C-alpha cells in the first residue's frame, strides 16, 4: 500500500516519474476474466435495455433517446436535459444518466454499467431481447446484447434473456415473415440461441436448465409457444409474465403502473399468493414508473408509480428478497423512457445502488470491502477512459484498476484512479 500512498503524495512534485512507475507496475498485468460469484443465494438480476444510440459512437441519437419527438444536444453530454428557458425535455426521459445520453455499444459505457452491477452486489443482468433479425433496431440491439454479455462475463457476472415475442407481429407486418411461418421462425431463433448462449457457463441456470423469460406471450398461443421450444436439446426454464403459460414452469412478476403504489403493492402480494402452487417464480423490485410516452406522442401514458423519495424501491426490494422466489429481477437497470432505472442519474445519484448494496449485504450476511463511496469509482474510470482515449498506457493502467475492482481490492483501485486523475 505504501507505493500507492507515495504516488498520491509525490504526484504534484514528480508526476512524470510516478506515471512511468505506474505504467511499469500495471501495464504488463494480464487481462483475465473474473471468477463468477458462487450461487449460494438467490440470484438478483437487473433487467437491462441494450437499445440506446448516441454520438459520437453512433452517427445520431437513436429512437429511444428521441422517440421522434425530442432533439438531444450533444454539445455537453453530461448537461441536464431540461432547457433552462423553456423547461421542455430535450430527450425521451424525465431523467438523465449520470454519464450523459450514452450509446449501448460504447465499450466504456458498458464497462461502467457492468462494474456498477458488480460492486453493488448484483449477480448479473436479464437482457431485454428482440431476437436477431436485421429489422428495425433488432439487429443493432442484438449486437449490443452480445457486447454486454461479454462484459458481464469479464467481471464475473451472469446473464439471461427476456424475449419480447411482440416482435413477431412486427416482423409479419413488416413483411419479413408470413403468419404461417411464425412458429418455424421462433423455433429456428431458439435453436440458434441455444447453440450460442444457453450452454455458456455464465448463462443463468436453474436446475441445470437455462433461464428464459418471455414478456407475455403477446403473440404466441400457449400451444404455439410449446412448438417454438420443441426440439431443443435442453429445455429452458421458461417464465412468462405474471403467470405460467404453456410450457412455462412459473411466472415472473412485473409492475402495473396504472395501479400506482398502494394497489400495486396489493398486486405484488397477490402474485406471491398465486405463485405458491407453481414449481418456480421470479419476484420483482422497482423504484418508480414515470414514462414519457404521452409527451412524446407515442402512446398514452401507462400510468405512474411514485418514487416516494426512494421508499418504493426499498419496500419492493425488501419484499422481493424475502419472498423465497428462485430469482429476484430488478425492473429496471436502465429503461430511461419509462423512468424505472436504478442506474445512477443526475436526479437520484447513487441512491438506489447504495440501497441495493446495503440490502444484499444484509440478507446474504456477507462482509464486503465495497463502500457506498466505492460505487463512484466506475464513473471515475469512465471519465478517465474518455479523457485519455488515445493514450494506450493510461488505458492499460485503467484495465488494472478494473481488475482490482473485480477482485474486491478497493484500496488499490482507488489509488490508481486517484493517481491518474491527478495527472495533467
């Protein structure tokens, strides 16, 4: 430890020399994948959206930042979305990511997100997935999902998929497939999925079966859904929305924003009661619901669930953790359009992640070296990645800081980041 302390003390006097020492000490360290957390407790997974596009990573802001109604300003990607004079939203959300309107294919952004999940005690992400067809933004989202899966694996976290079968009706209306091809298309899709991901050691398993969620089904009938999953060598542990449908072994809970806080809490209690005879079930926690659809002219609002100064999240997470489900799903990590994100924002800061860290540490009775302050390190690394994007030496040192974070060596990671921040 004395080496890092000395770096900080002497940096102003001899920053060039110290920087060379840092390079020598850390740049040569091999990049290795971090070991996954032992599955001794109920997995707690964040629902993740891979669909954001923004400059300079992409040529323009994508639909999920604009909804064809808003015009984000890239002149300062960390500036507030609210126009100081007009008070109108500049992007399709009432909230602003702490790192600005990011791109889901930006390697620095997805590293930041995966590290935050790791440090806050989450076990991984359930990725909102629209299949792999090159139609609308499905293909781009699929590629972004692949990148995020690799990042999760690198930091030792798990992943699973939630398939949106509503995509099938859009594929039909778009002329990509015919109605009588829907089952065949779905079957081929999941054959590819099984080959690519279901056997991956980082894919979330339940009784040695890959966990698969379906938001619905919204298109497939119960019998058609069974046909879609027919022929897979290992049948997935399928969960459908609110209740088991067709071949599903259980249901997963989800917020119902039109019910608000009180009636929504009653529906959660009802879900827990109804799930008792099921083989398995997945609980849900959420911080709020505040969608922008009506203001964007996309649709009517689905309703509202008050944040209640963090009380909504604290209560739903506590209930989800104590309900004895097989998985806890946090809805969501980053659905900014619906305002359900726990990812750090300009409005709420790290509040929800700090409570996540506290709650998981309490129920798991584990001692972690991660402090609430340490949750800020990934953002600091993100800023340094951007500041020194062309400096391979600094990037190598940051790689070492990331490895220390994943190994729980907080002091070493802090020292490296602090030394680089002092570099001018």
